[in-house]
C-alpha cells in the first residue's frame, strides 16, 4: 500500500511540476521546484541505490518534458546522494523510528525545516549552477538560488501540512 501512495505522489509531483510550476516564473526566470518533495519524504530506511534510481528517473522525466539535457536528473541525484548524510546530521536524540517518513508530523516543524532547507539548497545550487555553468554573474546566481529555495520551501511546507491535516481525518 505505501508503494501505491509514493507512486501517486511521484506522478502528482511530476505532472504539477511540468504542467504548472515549469510555466510560472517569479521575479523574472525563477521557478518553484516542487517535484523534489517526493524525494524528501521517501522512507528513511530506503535502499540508497533505489533512492538514487528513483531520483534519476524523476529528474530525467522532468528533463524530457522541459528539453533540458540532464540538469534536473543531475540535481535530483545529487539531492538523493546527500540525503542520507543530511539525515545523519539531523538525527533526533532518540533516533529515527522504523517505518516513519521524514515529515513535520513525525519529527516536528523545526526538524523538518532544517532537513528540507539543507536538501533544497543542495538541489537548487546544483541545478542553477549547472544551468548557468558560470560564475560571471555570481551574486545574481546566488540570489536566484536563495529566492527559488525559499519559494520551494514554502510550497513544500504547505503540502506537508496539508498531508498532515488529511492524515488526521
């Protein structure tokens, strides 16, 4: 049953990203990258190879729809690669509970905020630096990374709160 849930979230994230967020630009050419939410909430004990493979498939799917040559695939694989390290960095004092997903409901808002900010910054930095592939506009690039990260974080928190509300009913 959990696999069906993740598959639906995966497909929902993909289609919302491609149909909505890839066509909405804020402050010029800044996008919200909501599709990474699925990688953030995958089970903590998930096999690293499976995590990397799913991240690659998700990123490649976004790339196919957007005609971007592997940028999203590289950024999502980078996010998935660093995810176990970020989870170790923010391990709760009583450890992670089996079969619990990283989320506000299971580990609290402050924990999720630190976890999400870290991984969003890794993803967005990779994606945007690969997109520009230059440090000639360093401050513009850093500003774009920060604004896109804040906007993505806000939407991810809203979605996670919405899932909490729906799970309580």
